[in-house]
């Protein structure tokens, strides 16, 4: 697309700091479009003042919890825009390996992955039922592989104050089926969500039979949408139980990487 020139009598004639203030009130996606429209927009659109507004207010605290240390990330970036793009393209592992964090590229909303180790898995410590092993296609230390169990139940929860406010979030089970075996047809599972221990939603589904909720990810894993929740923000230490999944009896070859929590409809 050809870059257009602006006349000084238009918005392009505004001082750069004024343009930056305007751009900061939009979205990352909008700013990228502005930068492509006119060459006079680029400097303002790339300024640290704009991209600082798109980063979460607590981004310094989040980066400080990286297992690689904050300096390892900051050395790789030259500007706030670089940092934003780095966090949207390359998730960082935080909290001693118990979470990964990234930004949704187009909205700047927070996204988290809770690994299998951070989930409550019934009989997860019994080798008869579950194996814990490293996996080449994950950044976490290990994944949970179901061997054989008569009652399958996992629970995950997160404090809503960790998430972006005024945002509709969805939770996704990230998994694989080993050896191409699909044994969950006609095996209904139950999922429920709640706030501070109070159940507010319950549903049943078929893990591999619901094509509307089941998708293949770019990283080669499968994901299944388990439910959604609107985060208002401002609540005091509200614990959201995103997943309490029961059922799927006596089935093996399921490998669980974790549960991803991200804004609804964001890829």
C-alpha cells in the first residue's frame, strides 16, 4: 500500500506529542494502521509514550517474575513498542514455571497459560493413573499424561485481579491425544465455573465431538473451549474457578499441557 502524504492543514500538521496523545487513546491495531497511512504519523505512532499506554500497568512486576530474570528480556528490546511486540509474540514463563504470560497482539489484554502442574488433578500424584514427563512442544517443565483412570477430574482457578478488566475471557484446555487414538467419543464430560467457591455455571460436552469448540492450534496442540467469564475488575481477591471437569472414565493417551486463559475471540 502506498504511503500518503498529508497537508499541514490536516491532522498530520499537529505536533507529534499531540498525535501521540490521540494514538494512545486508540488500540495497538489502530496505531499500526495509522503508521501505514501517512509517513508523518510514524514517529508519533512508534513513540514510547503511545506503547507504554498499551502495556499493562503492572508489566514491570510481571516481567520481574520471569524465570530468566527481567534483564534477559529487556536486553532484547530497544523501545516500548519492541517490548509490546516481544510479549505478544513470545510468551514468558513466570512464577517459578507455574504460568506463562503474553499479551494479545491486537488488544493488549493479558493472557495466561496455567500448566498441568498448576492444576488440581485427582490422583495426579499416582503413577498408576498419571505420568509426568517432559515434552518437546511445550515451554513448561513437564506435561501430564493420563494412563488409565476410572474418574477424571481437574480443577483450575485464577485470581481475577491478574486479568485485564472489562474483558470477556474464555478458558481453553490445551491437550494432545497420543498415537492418534480418539477414545472420548460418546463420553460426556461436565464442566462448571464459579466465583469464590460458589458455582455459577455448569455444562456438559464431548471433548472430541464438539467441532465448534475444538480447534487445532498453531503450535500443534489441540484446544477445547471450556467456558467464558466477564472480568469487571476492582473486586477484592476474587478467585474464579474456570474449570472443574469431571467424567471421561477409563480412557488413556490424553496429554494435558494446561489451561489457557485469554480474551474471547482473540487468537
